[in-house]
C-alpha cells in the first residue's frame, strides 16, 4: 500500500514530537523537514534526508499529502494558506493563528477547499478525557452545575527563562491562556458539549522585563539564575498567569487558573466537572486515573483499562491496563484519526478542526478584553 506523504515545518520540541508520532502510524512517511535555522542537524537527528529553509519550495517539490505546521503563531496563516492553495491537507499547532482575523481567513479557506484541516488539541486523545465525555454524554452526572480546573507549568519561573512565545509580535496578544489555557477550554467544551458564553479575567505579568539569552534556547529549557550567559533585556506585554471565571451555555459556572510560573508543576492540567448526580475529576499528572464522586455511595477511581472503558475511549486506547498512555501517545492517537479521514472521508471526526481553532482564538480574544476592561465579556457561540 502506498504511504501517505507528509512534511513538518518547524523542528523544535513540538516539531520533533510530530515526527515521532507520525512514524508510529506506519502508513505515513515523513519525506521532508523545513526550518529556517536548524534544518541540517535536525534532519540528521530525525533521519529525514530532505531538509529545506523555504517551506514553499518544499511544498512545491515534494508531492505532499499533508503538512504539519509547528512554527511561531504569526507564521501559521501564510504557511497553511499556501499549502491549501497547492491542495495539501494541513495539521497546525495551536493556537491556530496570530489573531482572530487570520484564523477566520484560514478557516474560510479550509472549508471552501474541502481539504482536511486540524489543530493539534491533543488533550482530547487522553483515554480518560474521552471517558469523561462518554459518561457525560450518557447523562451519568445529571445536569452539569460547575466546571473548574487549572493548567500549571514552571518553565518561565525565572526572569532569565525565555522563548519566542514571550514576544507578542510572534505569539499574539495572549500567551499563557492561548498557549496552555486553550487546551483546557477546548477539552472542557469537547467533553461537556457546553459552550463558554461569558468570561471575567484577571492577568498578571510578574516580570515586565525579562532577560533574553543572546544565543539559542529551546522551549522548556532554562538558564539557572547566576549562570554565565549574555542577555538582552526585553519588555514583556503578555501574561505570566491568569485567573478566569466562566458562565456556560446551560448556566453552569466555571473557573480556570493558568500559570507558567508555578514552581514544581512541569505540565499539569486538571479538569473537575460536577453535576446534580455525580462528579468527575482528571489530572494529567495521574493519567491512569479518573475519579468519580457521589453523595450517597462510595467514591470510585477508574484505572485506565480498555476492558473497563466505554466505546468512545476504547477506540483510542492502544495499550492494556497497567500501561500508561501519555503525551506522545495522545499525539499518535490524534494523528491516527486525522489520517484516517484522508483514507475514509466518511469516518467520524473527533479531532479539532480549524473551526475549533477559530473558536479558541475568539475565546482568547474575549479573555484578553475582559482582563483589560476588568468586566464580564460575552462570547458569540
């Protein structure tokens, strides 16, 4: 059988994760990589022979079926639109674009083209996130009345920690919320079927000025305080942390705390959903466990095991009970469903599309507005 031909643009931490997940599918070949800076070394490291600095040339020369875009947010629209003009399907990292207007252009073009378009909200592909959706769809929780949680990291704890994501010219008007809070919001709306309708938000920028190393520094790496490194001081105008309060489409209330400066939390997302009959709680630091809470019977802890899961979650569970499925496995499961759409255009779509990515861009824009105005802001659904 002929393999699907794909390429990856941007080969930092996330780009490399895409390459590894694609290869696990078996029916997809990574035929080329593109990166403005590190193409040769990364090509050797990832065992990809063709490397490019110009994504246009790569798309023109490589007869691609798919392109994965893993570059700074302000480049997504140009790259995705060029690929779609050439008839190439697109998988894009989140956030979808630099701003809502760009996301609208990308979404309209994707819908008009009929091409497969996806945003890598991989959290939908943790088996127990799917199990939450299954239980909520079955009505196990009753009417949902509260939803709360957090997304916490510590990789920007020091003022010497730096990434392109700190530069609004590249990342957009929101940083922490758009980068990690968007995962939480997408997951919550996906599992509950509810929409966020009103938002109140408060932002904090702990370091208005950060020290940018005058050399290469990869995402999630850091320089220890006092380490001998040359720096340039950079003004910061995006949030280090944010607190949000939500009202959902059924009247339920919710809250979310997002921080990239919470010491000791490397990458933790928590989601708790409470209804009139029972409650569910999930924590990415405990990927094997789904907690259920009850008023009139003992609480329970479901351990991930395909023999114990519902149909929706069982279909993306690759390993037997006792074998943890984590971050790289969620990427693989997401890409598996996306590429299945290429081979069977009638297959069910559970992955996030550009339309979902636009939805998250609009939520982030409303959150920024709410934080600036310090009042509730409504969101069009």
